[in-house]
C-alpha cells in the first residue's frame, strides 16, 4: 500500500473504558485481537482470558477499524472458541468489519482499499 498501513495488535486484553477511542485515534486498517474469551472458573485458576468474539468485533467497529484477524483460539483445550464459530461469524452478510480467523502458515496482505486478502 502506498504510505503503508496501520495495524493494531492489542496483546492479551479485555474491553475497558476508552479502549475503542484510543484505537480510533490510531486510524488503524487492521486489528489483531485475541478471542478466546474468559470465565470465572478460569479466573479462579489465574487465567484471565481475553475478548469474546462479539466484544472484539464491537471494539473494532467502534474504533473504526475495517478489518480484524481473530487469534488466540484453539491454543488451549481449557480456554478456546471454535474456529468454525469465527468463520460462521465472518460469513454474516451484515458484519460491519472484514473478519478472518488467523491461521498458521497463511500470509495475509492488505489491498489498496484496506480489505485483507489471503494468499
């Protein structure tokens, strides 16, 4: 892309006040968000967890980020979301962002209109 692209990688996170506004100010083209969720049972084991998929989508949308790669799913049997659920959500025609589940061995490219393509 001429002039480059801006990618936001949140690291491990959950929603917090002002988060979308901070990200909006970056003018990002792509968000990398963890979507393995969280629960009280995991918190009791000192596993804080991350965004639920719907929270990640809402945050990207509120931040004005047009595309998101969902990651941190399928890493641990005790704390995950199924890839098929991410794919199903990504195929929703009214989804306000372009969504893909991240995958090992896949190279992602941002086109000139900031819509990711896979190669």
